[in-house]
C-alpha cells in the first residue's frame, strides 16, 4: 500500500522544545522517503533544515493550529500521520485531530505509537493507573482538575509538593511549592497551562537521584536500551537544566538492572512502537526507586542520547513505525550490526545547559522543575572531568582558571546562595568554596544532595590546580586528561600559553581523536564522527584531498538560534557539491549539523580557539569558513588568522572594520553612504563627553555581540547615570533615530552583488530586529527608497573586501536612509529569505567565499513577489520569571514562525499555535497607561487575566503586571506600531494553506 504520511513538526523554538526536534524531524522525513513514502510536512518554523523544500514532497509552513491541520489534511488526504517526532506540539495536535473526529473522517492511521499509548503516557491520571497496574512505584500523588481537589491532597500530604501539568513540555506551568499559598498559585497556573486542565500533584521527592533511560521498541515486542543518563542534580531541577552524564555514573549494577527491567516492562505494557524516554528517581542510599515520567515519543533527551552514542534514534524509530523490526534494521554507524544491538560506550559524554540570564538583569536564576535553558553544549572524554570541562567551555562559561573571576572575591554567603538556590552557577560556586577552603566536600554533599562521586570529581579539579609542580610531564599529562586547556595551565603556572604549548611538544603530549562507533571498538566502523581526548592513540587518518572546515554556531542561545545551523549545513552541502571535503566542528547535540551523515568529517568539540586549532592540525586543514556560525565563528577570526589559517571570504580586518565605529563610519563616508552620528569610547569620562556631543536619545552598546546584549536606549541623563556603573568598555555610542528599520541579506563576490529581498520591520526602530515582526516585500517603503537600498547594498558589497553572505540593517527617517549595521556573516533571517524566494543563498555565498565569480550564477534582478511573507517572533517569557516581556533593543525571542499571505496583515501573527488560539479567543482587551485609544478595559487591580486576550502596556511601573499577564497566557503588546497591526488583524480570516513548493515555484500565493 502506498503511504502518504503527514509529519507534524514542533513549531518555533521555545525553551523546552528546541532544535532537537529539527534533528529528529529531519531524520524521520529522510527515513520515510527512503522507504518510498510520500511525505507531507506541517511545521511553522522557517529557520530549520526540516522545512527546506527538499526534505518532504510537500512542506506546509503554517500556524500549528487545529484549523490549519484540518486544512492540510483536506488538501492532501494523507493515509498516515507521524506525530512522535515533533515534541509536545505534535502530540497535542494529533490528539486534537482525533478528538475532533478528523482522523476517523479521513481514514488516517497513526504510525508507530498509538494515540491510546500517548494518552497513557501524557494523561497524568491514566499514567498513574497504568503504573499501579504494573506494580511500578510512584511518588504519593493525586490528579487534580480543580483547586478544591488540591485542598484535599494538601490536608493529607502537606508541603512541599510538585505540580506537573498534563500535556505540556519543559515543565511549563509547574514547579515545587514549599508553602500552601505557593501550591494554590502553582496549581492554578498549571491547570491553565494544561490543554486538558489537569495536573499531577505529588509529594516532593526532591533529593533523590534522577536517571533517564532511552528505550526503543518494535511492534514485535523487541526492546533495547539505547542509553541511560544521570543528572548531576538531584530531583527538583529539570533535567533540561541539569548537567547530565551518559552513561549513568553512580548506579549500582543491581539498581541498573532493576531500572532497565522496569523500563522494558513499561514500554512493553504501554505498547510503544519507536522511541520512548523514561525518567526515574532513585534514593541516594536505599534500594528504592520511583517512576517520574514517561514520554512516549522522541524527546529532548533523545537527540542527546543519539549524539552521545551515535545511534540514530529518530531514524530507527521511524522505520519501526513503518513496521520494520529492530532485527531488520542495520545500524548505520557500523553498517555491520543490527539496530537490536545495544550501544556500548568506552567514553563519557557530558551535557551542560546554556541559559539566557546574562541578557536579563533581574532574571530569577534559581532552577527548579520548570526548564529555563535555551540550549546545551555536549562534550566527550575518557574521564568525567575531561568531558565536563570541555562541555563547560563549549557553553562559554568563564573558567579563571576553574570558576568565574567574580567568585574569587565573593564572600561565603554569596557563594552559598548560588549553591542552595540552586542557580545555574552552583557547580562553579562549589569549586570556589572548596578551592578557597570555605566549605568541605562532605558539607557540600549534605547541603546539595549531589552524589559524592560527582563532588569528588569537582574536588579532583581543585586539587589538580594546587599541584606544587604543575609543569612536570606527568602532571601536565594528568591535567590534560582532566580537561584543562593550555590557557588554564598557563594561568595556574604563571607562564604564557605559548610556553605551555612548547612544553607539551617537548613532552610529546598531543590531543588524539577517537571515533564514536556505538560498539566500543568491538566491531569495525568507518563512521566519520570523532571526539578529542588526551588518552591513547588517534583514530583519525587525514585525507590528502582539498578540505574546508565549517565552524558551527554552538549551543542555541537567544540571539543565535537554529537559523545558524541551517546556514552551516547548507555550507557543508555547497562544499561537497564543489568536490571539497567538508569538516564540521560543532558541539550542539540538538542540531542537524552534528548528525554524522551530514559532513565528510564531524568533530564534536568546543568552539574555542584552542580546541578548533587542534582539530585543524589533526586534519591538516588550512581553510576555514567562519561566516555561517554566527558570532561564535566571528569570535575566532583573529586567533585563527594569527595561527596561519585562511579565513575564506572574510578576514579579521574586515570584521574589525565593521565593529570599530570610527573605521565603520570612515568606510561609509568613503563610499558616500549616510550613517547616524556615533563614536567609540573607552572610559566613563569619554562616554559622558560623547553623549554630550551626540545628544539624547542615544544608543549605547558593546562591540562583537549578538542579540543586542548590553544594549541600552538612553532618553536622559538619569538613564545614563543609572546604567553607567555596570558598563564595560569599549562601547559604541550612536544617536537614536526613531524611524522605520529595514534589512537585507545579500550575496557578494566582491563585484557582483545580489539582493534577493528587503525585509521591513513593523515595529519602530529600537525594537531588536530578532524580536520584530517583519514583512516581505515592504509595505510602507516606497519603490524609490527600495531602489536606493539596492544601490547602497551593491555599493557596500563591491567596496568591502569580503565575499559571501552579508547582512545590512537600515533605518529610514525623513526621506534619508541610514546604514545602522553591516554584519559580515550569514544572519538569522537567511533561512527565511531563502524559503520565501526559493533561492540557494548559502550555496551562492559559499561559492563566493571559495573565490568563485558569481557573474552569470546570480539572478540579474530580484524576483517580484506577488504576495507577502510575515515573520513572527516567538517568546519564552513564561519560562523566565523576573524578565520583563517588553520588547526593546535586547533580543528576547527564542524562535519565529512564518506565514505566507496575499495581504500583509495576518491574524496568524497572534495565533501561531493551539495555545495562542485558545488565549486569543478570550473576551477582554485590557490597556495600561498611555494606551487609552487601543484597549477596551482599563487596567486595574480587579482584572482577572484568565479572561484577557491582549494587554497593551509599556511603562516601567507595570512590569510586575505584565509578568503576571504572561503567566496567565495573555499576549502582551508593548509597541504601538505592532498594536495598530494587531487591530488591523481583528477582522481578518485565516490564510488558506498552500505548500512551500508552490510558493517558491510560483513566487508567493494570491
């Protein structure tokens, strides 16, 4: 039977559901097409590889709502649905389709795990009953659908307790309640967050150790454990926010066998077909365990387990969903063993989460059951210490030489606050307390609940730094095997990095690279997937062909998301099309770029100068592409050039020229392009003098950052006085011009410059472009001004000593077009422009960077779009208490959606998933101070936000109210141009669906 499969993706990147579902969804689409299925993809995220037109036969980039899903099913008439590779979004949509009778009406069968199994895993009451039937232990708990039911549980169980909303992800709406009032507030929020208004409330078992098991099962009942993982934090910190080791480190063999048997029993009883993630809590000293949660789908941890072991969980799970058995599937890593062989590891993998707290002053850094991390860094090593230190530096965490500089001066109380909260900085605070003699290891173990094995690991690192003879051959070798860099050793020893490197060479201490093969070298493998270590002999044999290394973007962060992985993957493909061996260096386990089948060689290593140059030396590679890895790649420019490597397309000098305000403005003056008055300053005194010259309002920001980090718009002397104590120099000062922002992503070979599209920002200048609503083609900008932007762009592209992808930002004010910024790299909007126009921008940019002429390759004129494409920013404000959901110069959004439309005003800007659809149907529109002409109901203390759809608010005094509104699902609008856009959408109807392939073939839909 011919199968036409509808694959539901996960939608935009949000905290708790990030790039891992692009990876799993991409693998699923590949597996389905390899099996001869026709694939229809439904996903609203334009930044992904998954939504490239070549990944599926039909790709629908549409809002993730039931209404849109029904439209797609009506248009495509699929025979099957795959809902287990798109996170919670896909599961919830599949259940909604079933409950609405859509699946039955169209005769659509679910592939893999059944809807009943999904309900058994996700519905808290059904899950509880299923575990009781199996005799599996659960924490004392109850399922509630009203606050009255909570009251009865508190009477018997008391507090603390944990609230877990049903059918949510990343712990949304949940948490640990330590007081009765906290419990009621948390339960109220949890019931609102759950699409079925249900929460599991359980007596807290905080302090137990937490483990995860990744399980595969086929329809014949064959099961394997792919991997187990252990959180360094005890139960109470969300696994997405914890440092995680694979395989588990502190389980006794008896307990491992107990949990393994329980995991296999659970997936078999539930009837899972494909992948499943099970979380267990284990008593730290007694042979007691509880089942915490079962995810009957490919999960966030599945991507980590896949990359940690090399076992492609999503691809195999999809094949199992099609009816194949584990004994029928060949393991693509070894190409000799079957997928029913459980992976074996002869190394340790560490995952370190990355948080956005440094962007937001006042954010609550305390960790709990609700996830706050935006991404993660992965590293492998032969020791715990080696893997952890590599993952730390891959996450960009300061180690000076072990912990951040400020912790050297902090008093004991300040460090203990970090440890006991706990915050994201708790482990480094433990290092500081041990190093400074302010706490003993046993004291920290008692206070934190962190296992002695892991605390001993931290103590080992401290002990190593106190070695009296650090520079002997044995001590240096030991330090490298514990993950210390040359920079750390130099700082500890008081010598230069160059001296350390020379000394290492004298001792013959060099990094080696081992293959990830799933079988601990028991079977022969040729997988081009490597990690670096300082143990044993290297398994890398460098080829003699021409090769280029592509520097990836590292962990997902606010300001640097999945769109840079899109560019990295396309750069690899472009190199391969030119017959060049492509080497990918990246450390993000969630992404497509770290799939070992993408590049000719994959190295999962930290993206630091030292680690990257070690890889380049091992491969004998001299050419490097840094322009596709966001600011991560740009930050390596000087070091790589100084070490003798060739940066293709972009030099460090050009990067400096665009960041140094004096040189930047001199460049623009030379080519007769208008710019805003501004300068660079190095001291507080110079800052005040510059502000006197430039005047208010003005913009203050650091150089070499992404996402608007450290940026401020100052309206007065009071604003300047408020921020000046916290500033770090040098800084850029520019006059603030409140005009209309526009943006282009172009391609240049130094002579031929092509501008595929101009993006127009709805919100006024001052809202970060990543947080703005953007429309293509422009609506308010005249044809004359658009031609002027084309002219300026081509002038810049020809004058700049640069080849590749170039991003330029403009502001239009009073008939003058000013250039705000030139980014000599691919930007976050490249995937959107590529998908809207159907043009291979990164392929062209890569060819240009290689030195090829693009004359005759690039179109002579830009496509005339006959419709519109609207980019919507998506925020994770609910996950970040203390962060004001107010748009401004610092980027806050974590992802985006895209909507094609015959008109530029689309309701999907505000209804981009089922949750927002539900919220926007509420009856009240509330306005705060200064918004009297926009709302219907004035803001006051009696407002019940559970009945509010939209709150218009921007004044600082209303921050707490805005945060409360977000917690209740309200859409907060803080910018007047966007408010007017919202008003224009009120009477519009959803845009009819149409596949991306039709858009790009016939430009945009009418």
